[in-house]
């Protein structure tokens, strides 16, 4: 299966229905943020290692997640839109859309 994420509308995290998501549906809402933050850390570190240890790509991912308003809501919305896709694939696709390769 190929999971592509594009044109994800923003929604409020509280409104996200993730009950049908393959992974998020098994978690309590209080567990979502730490889980997603861990995925972001992995995506950021991957960008650092494939970028010959240039921190620019890694910092772009961090800034996108931790500083840009609406990012978490966009991630939750994408999880709802693509319930069969692995959460890491969804986050990586959204980070790529923002920060490039």
C-alpha cells in the first residue's frame, strides 16, 4: 500500500476522529502528543543523518512541529484522513511537504 498525504485540511485536534485509525485508535487522546512528538524526533534525526549531518533539515522539521501554528492539528487531521497509513509515513510526508527532501 502506498500512502500519500497532500492537501490536508486543518482541523482542531479535539475534533479529530481517530477512533478508526490503525494506531491512534488504540490510544487515549492524552497519549497522542507524546507519540507524535517521538515520530517527529525520528523524522528530524533522519533528515540530519541523510543530510550529511547538516542541521538545516532537522531544524526545519523541529520548527514546523514545535513553532508553526496548526501543525499538530494538520497531523491529526491527516491521521483521520489516512487511517490505514502508518503514523510515521503521514508525519514524514507532511514534513517533506513543508521542508522538502
